[in-house]
C-alpha cells in the first residue's frame, strides 16, 4: 500500500505534465479520427473533381458537367488559391477548366480542348479516364451529327448502358476501417502515454525511494519492485480502459461485434507490451529531462515505421521489413488483418494469433531485459 | 566605525504572513555578523531584501551610505553573495564557473585571471580546476559555490548557510576562508543555524524568530541573557525520586532534569559546582558513566528567549 | 560584458546534451523516419497494373480489348489479364489474387469482392465495350435509310462503321495538363519538421531566461545581484540561444536537402528569411513561456514541447490532411499557430508562383513574435520580486 500511495503521490506531483500530455493525446486521437473519416480513399471510387466552367451551362456543355457529376464527387471552390490548395492536399484530385466556346467547338464539329490540373494519383487517373471517354464519344458523333439535341441524345444513350457489377463481400468496410484507424492510432497513444507517465514516475521513484527506504525498511527490494510493478500495471489498465471508453464513444456498438472484440483483445495485448517497454525505459533512464525525447522517439518512430499513421501498403518493402523488429508491427498487422476478415473463425484468426505470440515474445524479452538492467543497476550503483 | 549596512524598520509581507516584521540593525565595517534563527525565521527574506531581490512593504536599506536599489551598480560591484543553494552551471568547469561569475563584476581580463586564481586557492580547489560540478563531492561543490560568490574581492559579503551538509574537512576550509576574507578587509553577514560556527566566527550575533529580531550582541552578551551559568550532565542509569529531590536542594542548583538516562543539573552561579555534585554522588553510592560540565550555548539562549530549540 | 555573457551562454547551451539532442538530433531522426515512411506513398497512389480474369466464352471483342490493355510494352497498360473458367475465376477472387473478373456475354457482368478504385477501373473498361456497341448500333440505326440491301453486304457495312468508330475513338483528344510540377504533398511533413525545430529552439530561450531571473533560479539571483544590467545579460543570452537555434536549423536543412532530397522551392534567400523569422517566433515563444509561467524549468519545457507538438499536429505533421482541414474549416486556428505559419510559408515558396501568401505568413510570424516579446518584457522588466 505504501508503494502504491507513493506511486499516486509521485503522479500527483507531476500532474501538470501528465494531464497536459494525456489531454493532448486524447485530443490528437479524436481529431485524427474524425478528420480521417472523410478522406479514406479505399471506400470511395468516385474521384473528387472540381469543374471551372467558363462556357455557358447549357447544351452539350451541361451534358458534360452532368456526366462528370454522376461519376465523381463535385467539389465547389471559388478562388484560384483555394483550388490550388485543395489540389495540393488531395482534397481535389482533378480540376477541369472548360473554356469559353467549348460548346460551339463541339457543335461545329471541331475538336474541343480542355485544361486540367491533376494530382497524378489513381483517383486523378480515374477522372482522366472519364473525361477522355466523354471527349472521344463526343468526337465520334459530332462529325456526323451537328444537331445539338440529337447529339446529346446519342451521347446520353451511349453512357446509359452500365455494366452489371456484383459485389461478393458482405463486409461493412466503412466501419471496419474506422475501427482500424482508431486502433492503429492507439499504437501512438498507448506508447506515448504509458512510456511518458511510467518513466516520469520511475525516475521520481528512484529519488523518493532513498528517503522511503527507512520507512519501508521491512520490505525487501524485491517486494518494493513487485508493488511498483503492480501499481504500474494498474495504471496501464486504467489507461487502456479510458482508451476503450473513448472508442465506444466514437465508434458505438459495432465494437460488440466479433471484429470489435478482436480489436479490443489485440489492443489489450499491446497494452501489456507497451507497459513492459515503459518499464524497461523507466529502468534505463535516470534523467527526467530525457523522458520527453525518448517518448517521442519511441512512440513516433514505431508509429511511423509500423504503419499507425501511414498504411503499410504505401511504404517501401525495405521499411516494412525493418519495422518487423518493433512489436507495434504485429499489433498493427493484426488490426489490418481483422479489418479485411470476411469470416471470423479459428482458421482466419490464425495469423492474428501468430502476431499475439510475437507480441508476447516481446513481453518476455522486455521482462528479461528489465531484470537484467535493474540487477546491474543495483550491483553497480 | 563606518556603517556598511543600515537597515531600518524593514517589513516584508507575503499575502497574509509577515515574514519580516519591522526590524532595524546596522553592520559596521570589518565585522562578521551572524544572523541566527530557525528555518522560516526571516533570515533569507531579510538578506534578499537587502540585496534588492525582493520588494518590501516598509522600511529603508542603505548600503555604503546609499539607498539600495537594483540599478545601484557601483554599490553592487562591491557586494558578494553566496546563496543557500549551489548555483553553478553544470556545463562549465570549476575554472569557467568562477570566471563567468567573476566576469559579471570585473571587465579587465588580466585582473580577472588573477582574482579567479586567488579564489580557487582560497577555497582549495586548485586540483579540481578542470573538473565539472557533477564530478565534485558535496563539500567541494559548496566551496565552488563560495568561490563563485567572492572571486571579485567584494567589500561586503553575504553568506547564506554556506556549510549546510558539508563534511568536516570542507567545513574547516570554508570557515578558514571566511576568516581570511575578513582579514583582507571584508565585512561579512553570515546566516546559519549551526551555533558553533557563529561562536567561532562572529563578532556580533543577531537572533531572529518569526520575522523579528529577538536579541543581538556579542556571544558573551547574549549568554548573559540566558539565566544560566553552568550546566552539568551526568549519565546515570538509575536514580530514585528521593535522590533527585536531594540534588535539587543542593547549593546553587536552579533546575534538575532526569530522563531516565541523563541527569542535567543547571546552576545559576557559584564555583566548584561540578566537584560538589561528584562528591554528593559518591557519598550516596550512585554509579555514573560520564559527567561533564558545559557553559551555556546560544541554543540555551534561544531556548530561554523563545521556549523552543534553535534547530529542529 | 555582452561578449563575456554571450561566450559563456554559448558554452553552457552547447554542452547541455539533452537540449542539443532535442534541437539537433531529434528533428534529424524524425525526418529520417518521415522519409522512410513516406518515400513510397506518392508512387503507390498512382494507378498500378490490375490483376483481373476474363471468362471469355470465345468472345473476340473482349479478348481484343483486354489484350490491348494488357500489353506489357504499352505505357498505358492497365491490366494483367488471364482467361479462365468461371470456377477458377471465383477461386482467384476469393484468394485475392485478382481484383475481379468479367463474364463476357451479351450483357457482360463484372464480379468483384469490394468497392474500390481498381474495381471501378475494371467496370469503366467494360462500360466502354458496351458503349462501343451502343455507338455502333446508333450509327447503324441512323444510317438505315441509306442502305439498299441489294447494294451492300450487311456485315461489311457494320464492319465499316465499326472501323470508322474505332478510328475516331482512338484519335487523340485535346487535354492540356496545366498542373504545377511541385505537387509532392509529403513535403509538408518536412516543412512541419522545420517548423518544429524552429519552435523547439525556444527551449534554449527558456533555459537562458531561467538562468537570468532571480525568481526562477539561484543562478538568476546571482546574476541579479551583480552590477551587470539585466538587459545586457538577457540580450546576450538570447542572442546566443538564437545562434545555436539557427545552427541546428542549418544542419537540419543540409540534412534534408542533401540526404532526404527535400525540395524548398527555388528562392534560397526567402528560405533563409523564413528560417530566421521562424526561429525568432520560437525564441519569443520560449521567452514568453519562461517569463510568464512561474514553475520549474522542466514544466516550462513540457509546456513548450506540448505547444509545439500540438501546433505541428495542426500543421499536418501526423497527417497532412489535418492542415487542409484546419485551414478550410477553422482557419483562425492556423492563423495564430506559428507552426502552421512556418509550414505554410515553405509551402507557398514550393507550390505557388506568386508571393502574397508567403509574405502574409512572414508578417504573421513577425506579429506573433512581437506580441509575445512585448508581453514578456512587462514581466521581465521587474527587478524586485514579491517572492523568490
């Protein structure tokens, strides 16, 4: 009890930075989560297109705009700078500038021309395909039909035939990837939160311990450490619980699905991993000032390299291979596996179990290291 | 004699607490004045007020005859301060630390070099010149702290508890250094709660409690304030109440205390008190381990004046 | 006195290993992480060759189209196609070996497992085949009255139209791409990194001010009782802080330019100006934090770091979209966020050809710095304190 009380006391003493840090993490998590929502490229197959029409909004020009609107998300922005901004930040993938006389060119059987701005990514390629197709079809007809009404009819009838597409998957991709986003970000939250708080407490404890040694004289070093470990464990669990409560608030009852439960279990295992990492670091460093640097290095480093912020499939192979040395890789890998899991059964969960075993292996490794470090420190202190 | 510091009616209030309550005192050239008092008695507040670090509610402070203010650089040039806490740069070596702080007072590089050497010699850190603070023991660190405060050869030196938590060797070095500074003509204000140091060093002592000066004077003058002449302590393992009563009735005895282990007999005046007590004890066949006589200490004075111990 | 203080300030700050780590090493490590994580992201967002299957049932049109789109030598290659039976196609789809498969029949059908870009591309191509048929039949219908059956063989006529349509469909269209070449949005990450370094540099100012104020440290008290004016001590120390800050920034610039290949646009003098002003903002932030808050140095640096991190987060360090979202939804937030101002200044230099926006950011940074410094001066001017 004395140890736990001291733990709380130390925590209380450092409450300013601890609260600051926790609030920051929560805000980061929420903002990151809510803003990511709209930009998830995987669920959308409609590119974001912006049309600047200098021509009349009638006849074949209108047909063109309608054609694009039907197949793309139309973004509306007025001034040039906002358009350029939107293009740079990929809020718009493709900008089409329709020049004055576009309509007349088509009616007169001339080849119309367009100016475009493109981000060059696959969304933009898709938009490019659309525009190309329209211009070609118009091109085919306009030579032979110069009656605009007839032309429009033919163009529309051509595009009215769509392929029948069947989707085999029954997955709720949208909410699953929302969950994956949240839990992937938790990699950062967990590591940063636990490493920060626990190392602050551990470094302070080393000082408190000296004066406390007399009052806890009856307790062996081993027991003090044991209680300290327990206190940290309790803290880690509380921190994890807070993250879970937040996830319920943000995600709702989809967490009660089989997929949701898997995410929760996975994050729990990772909490244990983070705890041991935090303890190891708390044991290694004795300078409180160094805590901030180490926290950011570990939390940001492994989050970036293992795909908590940027999906792994976007990263070079060599980096992904390198990231296997971090436990975060296995945690995030499991999240991604769960995201695309059609049926949850033993067979499909096998790779997830494998990842859990890897994470537990890290726990064992870190516990051994913690013991080695604290044993060495005691001997050579 | 020239007055170096004149403090009159100094009062300093924090929110609701009066940390220093209407105190006045003077310090004369060449004196070592001890400022004595328990923690929180207002010693540091007084010194910080004199140094213009703290604002104060009432009173006036003159140093070298001038009203003290933060911009009085000519006066400040002649003051040296050694604070309670070690205030040195961990990133600078012993030599660099002293040179840096000395440089805030002395512009001339060659003069400074000489002064820094003198300071290093004074505190005996010659062998540690190139060391960094982290490599120094507590005592050596304190010495460095002092060197940083006095390297510019000030005429007026404030030493705020310079010997807290210091090993005996360093303590002797520090005390010797202080006496040497005085012999070179410096006036020194010394705060501490080690009474022995005050008795060795100080020409005059000011005792503070709860923000007020409760007594001042030389060590002997102060001791006269305490109604004690002699204090005899005897280690006795067993003593009956009857015997204690008998001792109380002995000649010159003022007070008798027995805590089951040590018998303390306080005499107001008289001679041969110790011999008489020993006679009495042997007559009554009382065996004792140790017996010694003490002159009253400043602690006794403080106890007498405030009813509490100087050091808690 | 100024030189003396300046010299020793440089020495103390330089030897503070934790400080140097924060301002010199941390950004370099973080930058390396960024470059590792992002080096591929823009390439991987380009359309890749899509694996598909066609259940062709001997349909020549489909085979022609998909073969030409799967031509390995073509720059416009879209697909990697295999012709299989339906059972096999289902298996391939289940094992995620293909994006989807096409059932080539009179009314063609596409089967995919998910929504997505690749799936949409596949659908578009099949759409095009249908559209072809539609065009040909439209032409047929409109030309019907010209046909005299005795003159021409029907199939020949259809083939004529077909080749005519094909020819026209394959003509180049006039689309001019006028987008800027500098569209690499991952650059923002590195700009936030520079912003972070500028603001973190404020730590030097925090330490310097803390060592100068009597109510913050005994070292400060020591300085205060000396006959050196506070103004000189503070200015010399801040100048030393600024110099070290800039040195760290120079190292970071060299590293990002020569090792990480970051593009800062073409105007070097304006890049230098941005760094100078950005560092000034960091410096004034440090001065502000250390003179306004009366707490331990540790807490002050925590506040500075938290502020910097939050600022960089809003400027897009942990996701570039964040900057755009804030800029468009709550622009005021980034108008007062120095990290966003610095990031946006670099962005303007890199992306825009006009300089209005750049100067707006520079002026905002100057105003930010001036406000903080003026507020700090009120607190710094005090020489006597109520308590220390």
